[in-house]
């Protein structure tokens, strides 16, 4: 059964650490903070648009939820919990900072049906965390992750690539650390430079260089392999394409693309297909691909099909729902 989140963005609410990359209002496209009384209407609107039966969570994103005043937290949670009580949603998930996790905070979340806690880990390298203005170290991530799991919550660990002082090796280590910490799910975000952030100032002074789009795709491709190998759910690849980012109103530079995930998956399929065809001489092939992977196999804007054509190989792609995710059959004509 499909799973959907109903997102309620609380941009920068209760977050005293202005990370160098962060301007949640511009990233999320949310200009005002919803009040607890707004939760009901937001959820109802989303539920009314869901035509088929699915597992639904209410998700408080954008700020550091467990850093909010506990009375205000409880008001938000009470409104969301009503939908669990009437059976319309399955659970609640919140995003927060690793240093905002305590037994008392977890008790409140437990009381109102929170099932998943996502931590903005971003990196597990202390130098990267320090240069990014995170205000915590890797030890805080480890401690918070353990406490979350001990209290029966599902654990999400979000990561960013291309932060100040980041390298591919450090990014890969972060992914492996997320696996070692036992995360159930993750999100992978490339670092982009947003207006009115400290990172914009570093960039303008020549003290920070973002990843190119090609670099970000190649780095992320390897992270996807690590997470899929270890059965960790990847909830998002790339930033949410808010109006502020898509229209370029707030984007200064960096590897943002509304089809970032498709570009990453296309690169994965490019590797799979070329490996299969290695050392084989052929001019025409038919590829049968899992129906949900077909577009990725053809490639973003047909890039994989075009590359095969440049190699002198005419390729026909056929959807086949009987095949598993990365399974494919090749007929040599």
C-alpha cells in the first residue's frame, strides 16, 4: 500500500542555530507559520485529494519540533492526534535536531501517537558540522539516535552533501554511519546557496564552492547504493521544488534541479545497462524493465537511450511488471 505524508511546515520555529545553509522560509516556500488551529484544515485538504487507500502520516517539518515550547508542541500534537483517533491517519512524524532529544520530550511525543522522529544529522564529520554552524557534534547524533530507538520510535537520519569542508569520502562515511546507527529511513539533500544565508556570504567572498549538478548526481548515486543495500528507506532525493527555488527567486547557486531524483536514478540505470553490454558486440537490443523503473532506464530526457544510440546500439525499452526493481532482461537482435 502507498504511503503519504501530509506536510505541515513550521519554518525555523524554535531553532536558535542559524546553520550556514538555512533559510527555511525560502526553501519550503512557506511565508508564515501555521498555528495549531490551522492543522485541522491542512490535513482535511490533503485527505480530500487522496483518491486511493493509503497509509498516511501527518509530518511536522521545517523547524526543530522538539525545541518548541512544550505547551505549543502539545497544541500541535493534540490537533494531529484527533486524526489518529478517528482512524484517518496512521501516525505522526516530526523533524528536529539531535541536541533537542531528551526522555521528557520523547514522553510527550509518545503520548500523542508520534511514530517516527527524523533528525537533521546532515553530516557525521565534526569538521563539517562545525563549519556548517550546526551547534552539535557526531556524539549528539549518536546519543539522540540511541534514545529515540530505545523509546520505540522509528528513526530517520537526514543528510546533506556538499556542505563546507565536505568531501565525497566524508559524505560516504556519513551514509555508512547512518547505516551503523540503525536508521529506518533517510533523506538526501544537496547543499544549495539560498539568499539571506551565511553560506551566501561565504560564496560571495570566494570561501565556498558548491558541488556542480553532475558532481551532486554522482555522489548521490553512490549513497543510494549504500542505503538500498542496507534496506534503509530513502524518503527523498533532492530538495522539495518550492516556487522560491524553481523560479530562481531565492536560489543563488548550487545543484538544484526539480528532477534531481530522476537524474540520479537514470545514472544508476546507465551503469547497470552498460555493465551488461560490456564487451558485447551488438547493433540492436530489447530491454525489458520493471514498469516503475522504465523511465529511469530510458534516462532523464532520454539520456541513456541516446548514449546507446551514440554507441551504435538501437534500443527498444519494454515495461514488464513481473521483474523486480533492478532486474532486467536483454534480447540481442
